[in-house]
C-alpha cells in the first residue's frame, strides 16, 4: 500500500509522515532526502548547478541508496552514509535548484519506485501523488499559511542551533516555494484526487488523526 503526501516546505509533511508510518507499521520514504543527496554530491564535486550536462553526466557514476533500521533512515551516496549532512542551508538551497533539472528527476524516479517495492510506504515530497506514485491508495496535499510555515521552520532551525532571524527563514522558504511551484517539470501541485488538509490551525496529532481516518476508510 502506498500513501502519498505532498505539500510545500515547512507544512509539517515529514513530522506527520513519520508518525503515520509508525502508526501503520509502514516505511517512511522521505523523497526530499534523495534530492538532498544528489545536491550534496554536486556540491562536493563543485559542479555548477546550472550546468545540466555536467549534472547529468555525474549522475551516471553516482549511486544513492536508502537503508531503514528500526524506524530510522540512512542515505548512502556512493556507499557513504551522508544522512547527517543533508539538512545544512547550502544543501537545502542546492536541492531546491537541482530538483528542477529534468535529468535529476528522471534519475530519481526508479530509485523512489524501487524503495516502495520493499513494502508498504508513506511517501512524502512534492510530486508523489502526481508523478511518482499516481496510483497511490490515499493521497494528501498539505498546505498552510506561509508565515505559519516560516515560524515552524524557524523553531526547528533554532532548536538545531542556527542563529539566523525569522525574516531570513521566511525569504528562503518563499524562494523554494516559488521554484517548487513554478518549475516546468513536475511542479508542486495537488493531484486531482488528493485530499487537501490545511494545517495552519491544526496540531500534529490532529493532522495525523485525519489521515488515519482517511486511510482506515479505504483499507
Ligand atoms: O522536502 P525537502 O525540503 O527535504 O525537499 C528538498 C527539495 O527537494 C525541495 O526544495 C524540493 C525538492 N523535492 C522535489 O522536487 N520533489 C520531491 N518529491 C521531494 C523534494
């Protein structure tokens, strides 16, 4: 069974997807981590993100794997665990840019589908319901006010030790939103059959409860 969750940055996708996966006993597939892994490699190899030919050629000698152990996930790039290095501001920004490159999206499509062959998954990203798993059993599209999302993301960053102001967080988030929603290939849009959930006024448990109710209704 595949459950698809899409939505913009800071909407709470990862948190609720992880909880939903734990409640259901499914794998949690964080597809953003795969884009981040490619971005990490391109930054390490100092490839210009606008040089699409070079990006595509480097992908031919790149491997990205996900491993799951007791609810936690590791991302391996060329056999090396880079999980701890994927959430830096540089990788975050590069992932947003690189995710608009068609060769990157094409390359990651089978990677994501192969992971879902290991068992039932809750998959989270931007194009899960529209492109990666269009026949998913249940699809959700989460959204929330941009200011609420920036506040949430800022709290996470502060907890992780970052010292930037909320204004910077808001600008970064809005920039990623613009790129993710307006790119030519696989833009962030709700699938026609996705269930919309506005999380602006809901807490995590309320969102997960709504999702559980929808999943129970189809299974
Ligand atoms: O969900 P995230 O913030 O970890 O995603 C990082 C970037 O990857 C995000 O800016 C957009 C891109 N992405 C995507 O284009 N498609 C996905 N399915 C997942 C992420």
